[in-house]
C-alpha cells in the first residue's frame, strides 16, 4: 500500500483514476485500486503490483502514475437529466 497526500480537489461529479506510467509497466509494476473521488477528504492510498521476478523498490520521490480525471456519466430518467455518481 502506497499513501499519497496530494492536495487536490476534484469538482463535484468528477473522479480521478491513477494510471501506471509506461516506465513502470515495462518493469512489470502496475498501479491497482486507485480511484479518487471528489468527496474524498482524507488520505488516499493505492497498491502497486510487481508482476516481474525482479525486486522493485519504490521511494517517495519516485513518480507514482498519471491521474486521469473523468466526469460521472449523466443519464435521463423520465426525461430528467440525472448525474450518476456518489
């Protein structure tokens, strides 16, 4: 488990997904379970998975990934637009 203390506020109805960097993926290291919600006020955590046979050591100064920010989808219910999200 890797903690990250980003000072980031996402707008309502948006969320972020932490994507692995290509330099890590080439080594077999993948970011797992990293979704950041706009309502999340506390610390965020992610997990790294090492799929290679070589040891991978991550330090606080190493890049962790790339944050992709997306909006929750909107749907229509009885003709009214509703934003889906938490």
